[in-house]
C-alpha cells in the first residue's frame, strides 16, 4: 500500500516538472486577397528588438527552468517569408540599390501560462512594427496578434511550435494585408 502511494506521488510530482523547449519559427504569411501588383525593388531587413529572447515559461513545478525559446534565427525566417510575399506582389529583392526599404521590428513575442503546477491555459501575443522608406517618404505601422488556448495539459513541443507560428503568422498577415500599407507601396 505504501509503495503504491509513493509511486503515485512520484508520478504526480514528475508530471509537474516540464523540460525546456526550443521551437522552430516557420512563418506562412497570408497576404491581402486584393494584393497590389507592384514594380520596383525592395530590401527587407528584420530586427529582433526584444530584450529577452526567452518567449516564456512552460510552467509546472519548476517554471524557472522550463523556458521556451526559438531554435532557429527569427530574423532570417521572417525575412525570407516577407521577401516571398513582396515578390508575389511583383517586387524584386535588391539589397544593394532598392527603391524601397522594408524594415520589420519584432517588439514582443510572449508565451504565458497561469502560475501553479498545472498548465490549463496558454496565452500568446506578438507585436510587430514596420517602417517602410520609399524615396523621401516613410510609412510606419504597428501590428498585434493575441491568442488564448485552453489545454488539459502542458503542450508538447509540436503543439507549442504550432501555437507560436499561428500568432506570428497572424501579426505578419495583418501587416501585409493592411490597406494603408498596401496603398503606400502602390503610390509612385
């Protein structure tokens, strides 16, 4: 009987300890349905302006050691996907002598779970800022995305990767579907 109780307690305690995770960011931007056809060249630069590169804690009994971080280079993955979408608009990538400069700044990317041993919810948010320079004109915009997910247990690495990509995709898609941004790009 005592052995059964000890085994049960050790299983419960072990279930509360979560390992750190690294997830890959693989953005897939959904541009505006009525995307403009543009001509010219563009240089895309991405900046990760976060002070802390840890997305958050996965929670559990040892929340301080169950950190969630990105496994791949944020700047490279976002830049590659933004270039793909801008090329679909008709722009050519030219990092040497572009007609316009498209700067994307990651302001925040957060992963939060409630305090305590058991993870029942995951809250995510992403915040981007964009600055586009075209000749002597500049466009500035900010884009946010949030999501909240109820869970029965702490998400595994695959699920966390999906959740993080989902919130980043949402912020990026809002940016590249923003009518005022698209109008700015379309104006000669």
